[in-house]
C-alpha cells in the first residue's frame, strides 16, 4: 500500500514537502489568524476546487502558527464525525470544549470548557430552523410541547442562549490566548450540514480572540445557499467570512516537481527501456497534452495511483507511454475510457480478438464510429477536450486527421503501442490473455533464461504460436549471439511437431502453410539482423533437423546475389561452401526418411537439386530401382507448385524432372500402381506422371487454367 496515495495532504515536512511553494502564503495567513487580546472574532476562508490543495495549505498554516506563537490554541473540528445534522452545533461545542481544555490545560481553560458544555446543552433540547437566524426562531422538543403549564414555561426560560454565550465569551477572554478553529472539507458535507456550519460561525461561536479558518469549494457553497433560499449567496458568504482567499495557482514548475517525484518513485525511466523510443515518446505526450490536463495535486495523485497499478500489472507488455496516456484518459474522462474498452474498433479499426481475423477495412470502422467518439467529449471543458483529443489521437493514430507523427514506427506491435489491438487488449484487461505469451517470456526464451524446449512445448499446447512468432519477430534484433540456438530449437520443435504435420496434411488446398511460413519469415529476419551472417548460415545449413529451412535459406542467398542486394547474406565466393554443407545434410535426411511430411521432404529435395543436380539424380535413380520405394519417390517430387484457385498441384512430367529422372521408366513403374487405392494427393501425382500436366493435390482434378 505504500506505493499508493491515500489522498492525504502534505505536512510540509521532509517526508511530505511543499513542492508548490505555498509556505510563504501560509505564513501570511497564520499571522492574520493569530489574534491579539480583545480582538473580535475573525473568519478566514481558503477557497478552491476539490483537489487544489486546501488541506495541504491548512497543514502548512498549522506549522506556521506553532512557530509564530507557541501558546496559540488550535482547535480542529471535523464535522464528518457529527452524528446528525440537527446535532452538529452541539457536537461542535463539545469538541471545542474538549480540545480547549486539553491544549491549554489550565484552570481558566477548564472553566471555559465547562461553560461551553453548558452552552451546548441548550442545543440538545432545541434545534435551529434552517433559513432563519438562531435568535429569531427556536423550535425544540420542549417548545413543541408547550401548553398552559407554568412548569413547562419555567423550563423554557432556561433556554437563555444569549446569556450562556456571554458566559462562554467571558471565560475565553480570561484565558487571553488566541484560538484558531479550523473546519476543513465543508464542501464534502450535505447541503443541510454545510448551512449549519455557516450559521455556527456567524452566530453561535463568534467568541473573542477566536479566529475561524474554513476551507471549501466556493461553487459548491454558493449552490448550497441557493438551495436554502438565500437570494445573494456571495454576499451572504461575505457577511460571514471577513477574508476570502483563493488557493494560489499551482505553478507549472511546482506540478513538475510532483511529477518528477512520482516518476522517480515508480522508476518510470528504468521501465521505458523495454521498447525503443518509449522514454522520448513519454516526454512528448507529457509536454503535448498531459501537463495541461492534470492541474491539481489530487488529480496527479489519483492519476499515479491508477498508472502505478496498471504498470505493475502489464509492465513490459505495453509501452509505458501508452499506459501513461490510458491512465490519464481514465482519470480525466472515464466515459471515453469505457468507450475504448467496450468499443475498441472505434479507435483501432477492429474488434480485439486473438482467435478471429477481421477482414473489414479499418478505415471504415474508424469512420463509422466518428460520431460516437465525438459524443463522448460532451460535458468536458474546452481545455480538457482539446488536450484529451491530442492525447487520444497520438496513441490511436487511425482516428487522427493529421498523418504526421513525431514518433512514427514501422511496427506498432514491436513498439508496444496500444494502436495494435493485441497490446490494447492487454492494457485494458490488465493481464496477458489465456493462450498468449509476453514480451518478457520471449526475451527470456531468446537469452536462455528459461528452459527453451519446455517453453516451446507450452506454446504449442496452448496454441500461442501466432503471438509467439509475432513477438519473436519483434525482438529479432536482440538475438545476435543467441540466434543459432533460438532458430535451431524453434525450427526443430516445430518441424517435428504433430501440429505442423497436421497443418501440412490438411491444407493441401491453400497456398500458405501458416506455421511453415512463420518459420521462414522468422529465419529470414533473424539472419538479416545478425552481425555475423555467414557464420550463422553455415551452422544452420549443417543441422539435419533444419534441412527444410536450409532450402529456404539458399533461395534467399541466391536471390540477393542475383539482385545485387545491399543486404547480401554472404559473399559470392562463399556460395560453394554453403552448397556443400547443404548437399551433405539434405542427402542424409532424404535417405533416412526422418521428416514428418512429404511436403517437407519435397522442399529438401528441391534444395538438393539446387546445389547439385547430379546428387539429386543419383538419389532418384536409387528410389526408382526399388519398386517398394515408388510412393516415397512420388512424395519426394510431387509438391511442385500452387495457385490461388485450388492450392497445391503436382507437375511431375515437366522439363525440370526430365533432367533428373528417366520419365519413361518412372511412368512404367507408376502404371503398375492401383491408383484408386491411393490417397487423393498420390492419385494426383500418378495422373501427372501418366497423363502429363498439373493435377491438384486436394481432389486430383486437372489444372485447366
């Protein structure tokens, strides 16, 4: 709980210092409240809206009073402790008497306390009629029962309020010490209680050498008086309060000191190291909008309570700057925050979902909700509206009409920003969704700070593959010395997984294989960002378990060399070394038939053919010489291409294969097979050999385009 604010005011001490430079202001008021002998009652008010620091100023005044006059008597009255509004005056006088006796601890104070108690007892049998001066009309339990009885009339004569008050005044005068009565938070009382406090100060307790220090929101007090049929509320307050003082404006520098203190307490700068540019973006959001929105100490403390909690829940999963912005929205405009939470598509262009893909255009969703977004600003001041819009448009750039951004990034996900729906989901739900992984887990995986294979098993079991690959791609640049270990374990686990096999077998009709393609993109990015590409590539090409990826690596090497790319992975003279490494590995894997699916086997064979047609030709000839290996031969060469209509097809009777195998002999051997007893994809391959042409693997139909 020490990390959260309890809405407690400062004390003006080293632990809770005056960061808003109000000590001098408080000293002047303390001098005014320190009345001299025979001074009449004085009432001073500190006025300001909720959270502006009124109670903190009162604490500073109390410190100054004790330094100005050690004997001064400070009486603090908390009207919240009163039982009922009708007993508030009596309760005040009783508290006054108790504190007076305790703080003065003299015979004179004891006598004054007794007179106060006697005075207060009158209010236990009578109550003041709201709206009338106390001396003008008294109605009480005794008064309501008055008849012709002489005894009852005698009882009424005891209600000598003026006489009792005079005795209190005389007793207090004999103490001859200044008394300061502090009544804080008047604006938190009910209208009836608030009105009773004002009447108390005006007519019940205006004793000699006694000053009152009141604090309230003047707008609320004016509203209360209006409800009690006071025609000119401000003039009425002026009759009661002789000196009305507004809370000093909090300077920008003063508020910045509070911000700096809170940032240091939460170690914010340290926590911005996770995502690149986060600290600079945080400063930008602060200067551009935030400092104009949080303008009172209470708002700042409420904000940091929310921000601190949010940060503790999802630290490292969402950039600090955007969590900062979300907390500001929650504190200053909760209807907008709730709208973001209930209707995220209005801000990011799509529903937040980890399981479904929305094909609707984001721009359309953003446009459709423009009116709803605007409506949520209703009720805000023009200043708050202006700066909240700036803040919201900065973190949700799709809704901004200005395409310019000081902090543009290529990937909002990699930057941890809530403009990416999955990051917004985490921020709004304060947790990582089930079946997902976090940036920290992925980084720990990269650095080997967790057991990698166990973690990947968890990813596979919980179907967190998509998010795992997304985050691994985001953090590919930090792999470096860990690149080989990361790619080897990831490639090995996925290529040998039943999930990969099932996906390849079930998706013959699709152009893409999700897991395989994600592996390929991961390998490409990690290699591209590695500082020693040749060493990494050679190690990867030497791994049998990564043979399908070796083919993909060679394709990229050749393409970059052919295109004279500035991002060449290796020099041209090193290509033969790579070819020899892969030739040895590919042939070993094919001969031992260790892979999970024929599609992967086919990819390895194409890689072998790319580096050595002669070795590929010898391998096929060996299979062709063994009738029992014909089906294996077909699956080794039968995944030749794909289109967007029906997916993968076999195109075996082509010029390319005529260079690698005796097509006449292959056709003769294949004709011996009972095609109808074979799986559909094998039937397509048989037709391609026997009839020539392309046949789709999903249904063995002929390619007709």
